[in-house]
């Protein structure tokens, strides 16, 4: 028996015939994800023409940059099961806190 390498799925079985010749049954098929997801409040770090007609194999990823007034990055990675996994988040960027009489802002 054979296992498919990362990025491929399937099963291959080898059978040695009476004539001493190996016969293989099965295949390994490449895992391909659909187009990356749209991410609220973020834009992909690729131009639209670079996203068109692109094949997303297992292990490939796309980074997104959060849009103002949000900050952060998100990464979409094509997983071995053919779906995208998102990591990261967009967080609202706050302005400078107001000055208060008789008070000092403490940042933690």
C-alpha cells in the first residue's frame, strides 16, 4: 500500500502478480481549494488579476490586510481537506484617548 504525500489524497495498492510484475490500483489526486474567501474589513494582498484563474493547492496561503479604521492581518491557508482555514483578525484602531483633568492615561 502507498500513502499519498501532503497535498494529495487517495489510495494506491500494489499487487505483485504471479509473473513477478507489480500492478498498481488507485491514484493520488491533487487537493485543490476553491477561490479564497472574502474577508470582511480586509483586502487580499494580491491584485485582482493575480487572483483570477489561480489554482490553490494544499499548503498555499493568501494574506489579507485589514482596512481602516481596522488594523491587523489575516491569512487564509488551503488545507489538506480542500477548505480554507482563516487565522488572524481585524481589530478596530482606537484614536488617542482624551485628556482628562487631574488624570493620566495608562497604557497596558
